[in-house]
C-alpha cells in the first residue's frame, strides 16, 4: 500500500490550503513620519513610565502621555491632538485631547498649579514609577547636571557633529550612538554607528560660525566631530542613524527616532567645547 503524500499546497485530506502572504511592516515613502505606529512607544528616562513619541509639524519629536484626557481638565496650553501621525498644539474640538508627558512626569516639578485631574494622574504615575524601581524593572537616570558636561577623557556627552553640510547635536556620545532600525524580532538593532571597517570621522576645531538664519556668536573655535569628508552614502547613513547592515536594506522600518537635533549656537551654548577630546581609540584622530 502506497502512502498518500499530499502536496504542500493541500491539507492531508486533499483540500486546498489557504496561504496568506506575509506582509512585513513597511514605512510609506509619503508618510510624514518614518516611524511605524507600533514603534513609537518608549519609556521616560526619568520616571520609567510609557510614552508615545510623535513628530510635530517642524519635525521635532514630542513625548505624549499614551492615554487621552478630558479636554476640560487640561489647560489650553497643554492640549495636543494627532492628525496623520503628526502632533499639533491645542485641541481639535473634541472632548478628549493628548497631553505632553513632561506635564505628568512625577520626576519633574511644575511651577504652576495643575488641575485636580492632572495631579491625580501625576500621583498614579509616581506610584507606578516607584513600583518599577522597587521591582528592579527600572533604574532612574542620573540628574542632567551630572551627565551633561563631559564624559571620560573629556568626550562631550552631547557632541556637535558635522555632516551633509549641516551641524547637528547628538543626544549621546559618538561611541554610544545606536542604530534605530528594527530587527526581525521587532527589537531595536544593538549595533553602534561607529562600525569597524567603515570610514570614521575626525575630531577637529572649527569656527563657531552660525548656519543659515542663525545669529553670530563671539565664540572662536569649537570641537566638532567632522563627517563631511566621508562619502555621501556614509554621511546619509549617519543622518538616518543606520548601521551598515540596515543601511543596505531599502525600506527597513525604524523603531526609534534619530537622535539628531539641528545645532543652534544660541540655544545649545552649554554644549560648546573649545578643546578636542583625548583620543581613546583609533577612530578619534585629530585633524
């Protein structure tokens, strides 16, 4: 008796097998935000509570509380609404609105008194934050004053990087900048941007000249991590904050916002450094 071996396209009884094609999550090229909706959530580095990241109309990120609040309980200056994934100030006329997490963060102090509804939400987040700390699920970040000036060997905690004819302020030291792409397991890629066997930038002193539309400062020279000598593809990889592996994958989804902020010498004067950091590794060459 010969065994009846059904084809892979049919069940054991010969009925056709319905196969649904895999639909990997992609980012539409016309989307105003390159983030997937499921990849916009994160946790506050101060209190550990969940936040939702959204871009504003000026492409600056904004951390919003994940739940909606009644519009009547939120001051007009703190009301936000979402449209096509973009956060807009003030309400949209509905009875509910979104509120920035900074207003509810229990680690921050507010100068103006809040409504009873907001104070109750702050107390709930404070209890949740204490529970996360007690269970070891969250470790509070050190105070900003302790981590802002410089790291070991004089490396700026938030260096100024020059690429694509512009200057950007990074959110962490150059060696700690991490890829923002999403892996196959839906986790953030752990690879650093300073990948081996790739062209590296150099620390150099450049004039603190303003960019287009910025006022002139009397400062002389400032330490900048210069990537402008790299090929265009490498500079674009740094701007999109992708490791070499994910930079080679077109349309790969992002799991976090790129940590770049347009550098303004007036707004970011505390991050100006007039001395070059000491080279700790081979990629920190001085020009």
